[in-house]
């Protein structure tokens, strides 16, 4: 992984290249200049990829961003979400929401919230059954520790085959960490 250079137009953003998909990820200089990083966590399960970050904002502020599907594009570290197409302003257990995505091709995906505890945990899944999960811990000093996990262990065999064929796990590990960096930026800067 490295920064690209060359003939790309200077937009004030750095580009990160992931060799797995050769997909470009854009982050503002304010995110990269301070070298903010999320800690990659070893889960002991190769199907669960997690990262953690400390955010200088209250759990309710951070959770309000995560639980609003219209904000997911703002915090998406995979750069695959192109638009929110359906869903409520605030997600709760059982909420359904749709996203327009792009990963080589454009597609639409419907998600369902499967875990929810206000200001503490939220997780959703789509038809492939893998989950995106956020756990928030109030550190008691105006800051929140956030752990994001991509959990492929719920996926049926056919979906596991797809994840392995696409070499999704290493790519997803980096996307989860980058999502947390973006979440920190959005939470701390409005």
C-alpha cells in the first residue's frame, strides 16, 4: 500500500492504493497529516476483522453519526458507498436501509439492524449475512473508544466462498481501520 503520484489532478487529498482490488481510497490531508491511525485488533478468528480508535466526542455524538445511514458515506473507509437510497433518519433494532454501492460495478444493497443498544452497540447485515458492528465505550472524560468489526462468521458457505474468492478479509481489515479514522474526523470536526 502506498501513496500514488503522477498525473492525477491535485484535489487536496491523498490517495491510498490497495493492491487487492486496485481501488483508490481518498482521505483529506487533515486526516493523513497527523498520521491518525486506528489500532488493528487481533480477534483470534480469521473471519472477524476489527480495529479500535479513541474519539474526542461523547458516545451520543459518535452513535448519532453511526446510526444515521445518510452519514455512512461520510465515514466509509472502503470508498464503496456512493449513496444512501432508503431508510430512516436513525437506525434502531430491525431497521432496514439501502445503499448504492460501487466495487467494480454499481449495485444496491439492503441492510437490517440486528444488534442495538443506544450509544453502546449497533450492528447490521445484508443478504450475505456478514455483519458490520460498532461498539462504543464511554471513557468518562468526554471521549469514546470505538471498535468496529467486520464479522464474516455468520455468512453461509456460499457467501464464505465469495469472501475468500474476492480476498475480502485483508481488504476489509484496512477498510474497517480507515472507517474509524473517518468517523473520528467527522465526530471531532462536525
